[in-house]
C-alpha cells in the first residue's frame, strides 16, 4: 500500500479514535487497539491469539461487543473511502500507473479509421439499471457523510477540522437502520446517487469523450449525442416482493419526476443568469417581445413550466407536468443554435451543452422505471381470464395452444377483460398494466419477465399491454435464468421472431435478459458462465438471421458468483457481436456506491465502460477455437456435476448451509424491502441468489463463487495443459473467468470457515464443512499450478495489498459475528436481548461486507 493512502487511512483512524474517546473514554480506544493487534496476529496465522480473542469477546456483554463492532465497521468504511478517493485522484492514477481509459482506448485503436470509430460511437450505448440490494446495510445518511469526507481528502487541505466533524457525526449516528426499508426508500436512495454524483459526472464524461473522439474523427460529437441512459428496478421489481404494488410504482415515478424537475429548475436558473447576451440570430431576436433578452426569453418559459411542475408534483398531481424531454430540449437547442450562428461557440459548448446532455441522459424522471414480474403471475392471471371467458384453463394448455390463443387475441378488436371480480393477485397484475398505460412513455423502461421459458411468456405480456390500451410499444425482455432456460433461449427467441405479427410489434428490435445469479445457483459458476456465453452467441446468430436488432440486458451483480467483476474485463470477454445493440446492465446496491458514489469514481467507471465497448466493437475478441469449445464443454459438464454433487445430491447440504452461515437470521433482519425467499417454505431453489451468496461470504467459504470450477480445471490440467494455456493467453473470456476466481480465492479463508463450523454446526455435519475446505484448497493449488504462482493475485500487488490491509479488521468482526450468532440461536424470547443481538449481527455483517468489498 502506497505511503500517501496509508497517511489518509491513519488520519481517519486517529479521528475515529478521538470520537470514540469522546463518547466512551480513552480506555475504550486502548481496548479497541488491543483487539486490532490481536486481529493482526490472527491474520498472520497465530492460533493462540485467535483463542485468546475468542475468550475475551465471549466475556463481553452485548453492548460492549456492539462498541467493538461499530469501531471496526466504521474504520473499514473510512479505509474504503481513502482508497476510493486515492485511486481516482491525479496523484493516485500517476502512482498506480493507471492510464486514462479513453486515452488508452484511442491509443489502442490508433489503426482504426475515422469511419470505423464514428460507426462504433453510433453503436455505443450504456444503459445503467440501478437495482436495490437486500444486504446494503449502510444508511443513506452515512453514505452522504462518506461522500463529504472523500471530497475533503480530495481537496488536500491541511485543516482536518471538517473531516474531524464528519467522522464525529458518523460515530454519534446510528449506523444501522431500525426498520426494514420500503421499496420507496430504496428508490429514493437510487435517486440520491444520481443527484449527488452522476448528475455532475455525465457532463464531464461527455466532454472527455468528445475530446478523444475529435483526435480520431476530427469533428465534435453531435449536440444531441448521448450514449448513456439510466433505468431503475427500485420500486419496479415486483418478482417475489409483495410490497411493490402498482400504487407504489406510480408514487416512485412521481418522486423521480419531481427530483428531475427540481434539478433542471436549478440548472435553467443558472443558465438564465449566464445567457445574458443580446447577440442572437434573427429568430430569437424576433421572439423577444418582452425584452428579457433573446436567450432569457426562451429560458423563462421553461423555468415557469418547471416551477409549476414542481408545485404540482409536490401535491401528487401529474396533470400539466412536463411529460417529454422535448419540452426542455427545444429551447436549449434553439439557444445553442443561435450562439453558434453568431460565433459564440465557446458559450454554446459550455454550461448550455452540459444541460442538453443531462436532459438526453436523464430524461423527465432521472431514471426510467423498469417493471419486472415472474412469469407464473402472468400465467395465473391469464388462466383466470380464460376461465371467466369460459374458454378453459390457460394453465392446462400446451405451448402451441397458448401461442395460438394469444395470437388470435392480439388480432381481436373486442376487449379482452370481462367485467368480473378477480383474485387479489390477478387484480394486482392487472393494476400494474393499468398503471403502465397511465404513465408518460419517457418515464418507463422495459418490461422484464422473470423465469421466462417459452415464447408464450412474451406474447402474454404483449396481450396484457394491448388489453390496457397502451398507446406505445413497451419493450419486453424475457429473462432466461436457469441453466436449462439459458440453453433453450435461442430456440425460444427463434420461435417468437418467426411470428410476423409480433415482429412488426417489436419493430425488429428486441431485448433479451441474461440471468447470471440464478443460473450460477442452479449449476455452479463455470457451467453457468459457459452457458451464458453460448446462449449469447446463439442469440446473435438467431437475431442476425431474422434481421432483428438484439439488445442484450445483463443481470450482473457485484460478486463473482453473480457474474460481477471489473467492468472492462467483463465487457471485453463478451462474445463477438453482442455489443452491437449496446450494453444494458444492472448495477446493484453497494456496487453502485463503489462505482458511481463519487463524481470522480462515476466518471472513471463510465470511461471504463465506454472504452471497453468501443474496443469490443472495433477490435472484437476472437471466436473461440473448436478445441477451446470442446474443452469448455467438458469442463462445464464436470464443473456442474461437481457442484450439484454437493448442493443437490447431499441431503445434509441445506442443513449445513443454514447452520454454518447467517442465512437463518437474514430474513428477520431489516436489510431490504424484499423477502429473502421467493417462497416461504422453499429450500435452496427458492432462496434468492443475493442472500445465498451473501451468507457464504460472511463465513468466508464463498462456495457459490468457486465450487466446481477448480475441480474441473484440475481434471483437465494434465491432459490439456497446452490448450488451457492457449485459452488463457488468447481468449479474454477465459482469462477474465480465471482472474475473477483468483480474487475469490484471495478473499476466501478456510480457517475462518472452520471457526464457524466449530461454533455453530452440529458435530454430525462438520465433516461436510471439512470436505468443502479441503476441496477449496485443492482448487486453489490447481489454479496456482496453472498460473505458475505461489499465491492468488501474485501478479496484482495493488489489489492483493489492498485486501491484506483489511484482514486485521475483518478477523475480529468474524469472531464478534460468531458470538452474536451463538447467543441469538441460544436466546430465549427476550425481545430486548434479541434486538441488541440483531443490531450486533447487522453491524458485523456490514463490516465484513465492507471489508470484502462485495456482498452478493
């Protein structure tokens, strides 16, 4: 770790100690320091220090453990802030030798023609889809304070008084929310990320993209060119979340439109002050009847519209509110055109152009709300409808019968829905479609069908949209999630696009969403990743043959087990042709904060996305060779078999999982608006991928992110070593997968997992834990043999040292979590004790997740 970042970490730690001393006394600072030193010894392998610290913590009461947990939790957050700020500062970029992503991209593409680069720019589209995270524990008020601390560190001020104030504010504020957030709370958090960071990052990103573009093409980007848009699932994702209703989604849209109007009002007022010139073209001069000035005259009308919109939306009334971005853009464009006409290009291309770009990026609601629902809900609703029409039970029909009925009804001019009373579930489904029909088109994104498996799933949503007289064609995205559905996806889309009627409806452009989370939970990380790759390849072929534009939507999470990882590497590893329709990707919970939480971070993340896509379009990765494919098929099959031999075939696996991790406790903690399971009485198959992976990360065994992969590689290493080495050297997809797994191995810790087993797991199940830990070590050894390394991330010293910095603070948190779990599981119905222990558990969860820098 470099000297400058260590200094900032030390400063923040010292200030945190001052705050703790102010509340608890200096002796507590000494006690915490003693625990920290023990954590350092344990991280170095001292088993005696571990036993002694366990004894110390076992003798502490709940309130004392909470003080320890708060201290380590907050320190890890502060250390992350120091690191984040450093890695995007000019000093950090220089010391770490990190080039500007766009500049490096332009240099790499130096052989490309201006025409090739222009074509790639036209295809460049990044749509970031913000999603809530059930394990994002930090309150929004803390995130705001952390942002301010980062800004102070960035200013390089010698006066640390403001940082001292912010650290003190943080210590004297409850870190953990007392009540479960509502979907509206989560939606508000998503809007704040835009208000605090992306609102300022987008104009800077566009200016730098423009500069790099001009180096190759020689011309500036078009005034209305905007390759970035925003969407959100927060308050729109109703799959398994009974709290997301049509009424709530409507309110979320109103809130988002209000936030947008307030931001635009501020920007238009600033433009009004700046554009005071009388020099304008004839059109603007002639329109200035009131004598306000040609530019102010135009802007004044919009300001009045925005003020009226804010007043109406604050009262929950959307009638008369700005409903199209053209109402904002047209006056701005006229101002820009006039300034250019009279030679004032510097003014035209400054603040004014920034606002034009914001309008094109954020639209009338900052984010477009996606709607997501499980296919079963649609099927059940349609079955009620067909029974009410005395046509039979839709649920009992074959796929062919369903398609025939749906296509007939799509052509039928009579109303579909009879006047009858529906079940509560079906009424909510129909209310959602009615809500969609009553919203402005620009406030909505796309409709996602979870667990889609047949063409009828898409046709059914299409029919329900038609039944509610939607005046525009809302894009529909089937989400293929399980291994079987991924393998079947190309055939499903082939069948769907064979229908000329539907082809006209979708206007020869269609979204397909690839699920990373549930496929990995179903088949293991390697088999799922290969199935995702093959499905995308096959979809490209199907859509090309049908002459339909494919727009892939990637449901990636923050962790490796959910398809996450560094953005540039992930994009570079996509199959050729998959970026032609742009990149739509989920950004989830704490990964939003890590990638976009600060303006500088957001700008760099956008550069990484853009540069990777441009490279992928101009210099696409190689098609995998036949022998690579054959080997991947073999390894995926073996990996899936190895993974399922534990997760599916071992009867005791579920019981072991629930004893060895905090999974049992997750559902009772106020961590997110959505229940941890789709079905209350289900097993692993019903558990959402996020808590599934989150629980394993807490005991550091991280099973979902590695099980099966290393074993599959080890099986082929002797016979196919040359082929594997060739894949590693020449195939970005395979290199990225290995690199991500290296990170998993670095963050896993068998000794920690063993402590959890010893403290929490009944003796008859501990053998399974030993087997998994032995397998983990075998897999790590195989990976190191392949890479010719002594330890994971040996060739990436920055990330390795960054994680090592956190290890001494993680170890005490694990031991505190163990103590909290033991006490909770042994507790009687003492509500006061249980509440205190739940708070302690959440603090340790937050701290461990912060230290690992991914949760689920």
